[in-house]
C-alpha cells in the first residue's frame, strides 16, 4: 500500500514537470526561432519482491515473487529542432535561416569575458555604435571578406543587403559573410536563455539566410493544448489513487486495528 503511494506521487511529480514544459512552449508560440521542448519520462529501477514464506527441509527459504517499478521519473528534456515557417517582413535587418544551422553571436559579460552562443532568432537591429546586434544587444558574428577574421558586423548608416551566398553587402560592397554553424549532435546543445544555445565543436552550415524574413516558432499550439489536457487528466487520476489509498489506510488503522 505504501509502495503504491510512492508510485502515484512520482507520477504526479513528473506530470507537473511536463505541464511546466508545455506551458513554456505555449508562452513562446510567437517567439521568433523558438524550438519546442518535450519532457522524456522513464521508470525507476525495478525493485525485487521476495519473502521467506516458502518452507523447504523444515526451514524458511527465500521465495522470489518478481519485480515491480517504484514509479516514474524525469529522464531528460528534448528539444525539437524542426524547421519553423519563414514569414516575410519589411525590415532589412530581419533574417531567417532556411535549413539546419544557427547564427553565431557574441555576448560580453560584466567582467569583460566574451562568450559565443548560437540562435535561430534573426530579428536583428543596428545599435547606436553601428553594429548588427540581437534584441539582447549581442553582436552578430560574420567573417570579414578582406581579412578572413571573424567578428562583429559594422553597418553604420549604410544599406545592408544579403545575397544567396550569405554575403553581406554594405552600400553595394561585399564586406562580410554570415557565420552559420551546425552541430552533429543536437543533444549537446543547451538552452541558456534569451533564445540562445551553447554548444561545442560547431561545424560550418550550408543553410541559406533569407533577408526580410523571420522563422516562426515551431510550436504547434493545438498539439500543446491536447498534451495539456492529457497531463491534467493523468495528474487527476494519480490524485484519486492517492485519495483512495489514504482512505483505505485510514480504515485499516482506525477500524480494523481497533481493539473491541
């Protein structure tokens, strides 16, 4: 009976965590370049059930009944990196990626350290210093066509145009090329906030940058609503199991165990 309580409670805990993931997906249904998450659930390690009721040779010997799981637990959070729809805009600094890949951006910490992150959100703008940056102010990285060095994109007051080779033209002159990267194992990517990812061993991507376009979130709001209802009903089922067990234990303690 007590083991059943633990099993039902573990189910409620995992369903609550799944509900949080679904809620976050729905909240980011309109976030540019957002990729939906899904919670993977696994069972606890099986527990061996045995007793010593079996008698052999006048002695009680171990009798293996079988095994039982103690419930479920959270395994990992998986991200769906499927391509979102590209929606056309009228802004020259909006960019969408067609294919597998990420923009590389550089963030400067308060202590001066610089870290490189990756994003599918191409909703950029030119800051007061004339550099192409993200909504959070991180520098968008590109390769300088003259030096071959990687660094921020300086636009100034110039007109910015990107061609089919991902080359960035400033006032008609090709000066940069977007640094698009990809990864062999997307499971190594970790969300760090602000729609950014951290990852190791990036490689060059063959994706194409579409100017005046933004990639919409790949969240399917209808599926998420269905998943939310399923999680709610599963949670309520576990809750009713706990209530039933609690009532049974109450009777066992207060009625069956009463000395008359």
